[in-house]
């Protein structure tokens, strides 16, 4: 769901720019990349695209369980932890740890989303083992010293305050509350100011002990490293983690399927509108047909129906887009746009009309083929750099899609027929199930209930 709050700022801007250029160099073999399953001597699995064209290695790794697993009263803990793991470990304080990364040209970072806690590592091949040692320290012996903790806390509080002042972000949070009620998906990923202000080192240590276990670990690598070396590297980086932890998962989220329209009053000239309705999850057999339907409806940029109706024909918005958002415990059709307060009612009427038209008739043959051509053509670009390749492989792993997914994806998209797309459009799309939140002073919506975030 594309409603995440801003990520913490980068800590070493510019210092690793030269490494970044190497990591982003296009690999000449990416188009025919072989994905290998590597299992370390200690039993840790990774997927690898080996390519020695450029002497760099990118590693992406993740642990199941993200911000949605933050306990009540500690919302934002995962996000705070993601800012602290490279702020000192073992006998290296924050300055020493950061200096060590810079000296070796190692790019290390962490992030927390609703369903996972992920990290990235980029380095010259010659420094791969040193990078593994630093990563191992960050995951198993983080310091959580007072000075960096307060610095990262301040940055997170700035993000929280900024989000509350953003009409679009507030609309997104109200929409999530409407869709998910009391489910953790409704909470802001950065947490709440009052909670972040009181989280301390003990909370962070408990987070590390509970979350970073090998049974929830996924790893992908790309670049100048062979399977044998990667196997040893995996044990060096992750071998010190506990085998299992006490943390339990969550059941499927219950998505509110009753459409609503709510207004968050803000004095802004352009209203921000976000909307969503239930959609298929990633493992649903309807997924690829729904993926194509979404592309035709609003996911295809200037070629989409909604863009054509709202921008090209009527000039009601600069742009509108939709997405088929698949989370671990829910699926949604989502979207958003901006328009003048005076044209909100008209624009929403056209949105609902086009939603209904797609539900009733689906795409036509030309739309289906154009969507398939694009969706088949763009995906291999995800493998054209070591960083993108590692990240793509990690995403495939964590979604449980299988090591043959890249080839199978192309086959399954190509196999979607017009009848499939029309059946799925009729099954899933329903304007009566659209939940809509408008932030602004919209005209013509006087009957819509007013709402806001709790203070």
C-alpha cells in the first residue's frame, strides 16, 4: 500500500557516491541471469546471481515481521531500531562504526515496513568479509548508546510531526483506519510521538533478541562472488543469530468492504484524495489478471483510462494512479490524486463511473495487449544492476514465489486471456466498496462526514 511515511534521512550523504555508481552499473549478463540457491555450511540459504563484470557485491536481506508486529504501547519500535543498528556495535561507538564503513566504502542500511525488517549491503568484492563482520556486529551486538539514540529519536519525531502536517499523509492514515480498524496495518509505521519519546535501549535490545532469528531470515546476493565464497560469507554475517525466536505472526487482516466517503478539513487550494477497496492477495489465482486490469484502469500512467478521462479529456487533475497493493495479510486496489476543491465532487463521480465501467465490461483486446506488452517488457530491468537484482530476489523470496518466479511470471502474464481479465474485473471491482478520504475544503460534499486523526 503506497501510504508509507517518510524514511529516516541518509546518514552519510556523498561519502559513498562512488560505490553507488559501481552498484548501479548495468550488468551485461543480467538479461539471462542464472539464479542459484546457495546453502552455507551452517545451513543458511541465499539466492545468488553471480556476475564478475564489476568488482562489487550487493546483498539484500530481510526478516519476517515488521512494524505491524510492534507491541501495543511500543508502536514505532521497528522503525527506531532500523535507524540505530549502524550507530555503533561491540567496541565500536557510533563515530568509529561509521568511519569503518566509510573507510571501506561499505553501504549499509536498514528499513522497517509493515510486514518485514530489511537491510542492504553494498561493497567492493575485496571487502566482502569485512562487511560481513560489521553486519554481524550490527545484528548481534548493537550498542544503542545515548547520544545516537537521542539523535535518531529527534529525526524520527521530526518525521512524525511532518507527517501530521501533510494533508495527503493524514488522508492516507484516515483511509487505513477506515479499511483496517484496530488492525496493526492501520497504525503509522513511524509510531506515535508519545511512544517514540519513551522508547529506550532496553526496548531496542528486546526487539533485536525477538526479531533477528535465522528461521525468519531471507538473503539474496548479486555480483562478484561465487557460491562457495557466499556460503562462507553467510555464516560469517548471520551465523551468530539465534536459530529461532518467540515471536508469533498475525492472521489475515480483515478489510472493511463497505465503501465510505470521509472528509478531513484542511485549508489547502488543492484537495488530496486517496481511495481503496479490497483486492486479491499475491497468492490468489486471480492476481495476474487483476494486475492487468489495474494497469488498464489507472496503473498505466498516461495510457490508463482514469488518466485519459480525468486529465486528458477534462483537465481535472495533473495525474491519477492506481495500484494493486499486496501485503502479507491483505490485498487492496488503491489510488490517489489531487484536484481543486471546486471539482472534487465531479472528479469522484467520474472515478466511480470508470470503476463501474471496468467492472461491467473489463478491458478491450487492445488494452489487454498493451498492458501485457508493458508488464512483460519492464520486469527484466529489475535485474540490470547488482543492487536492484539483490533487492528483486529478496522480494521474490519473502513473498514465497519460488526461485523460478521470474520465468514463470512472464508465462503467467502472457497466458491471461480477455475472458480472464473481464471475469476478474467483474469479480473484484465495485465502486460501492470504494473507501475514499478527501483532505481539503471540497465543495459539493456537505453530507460527507468529517473526521481527523485523534489528537
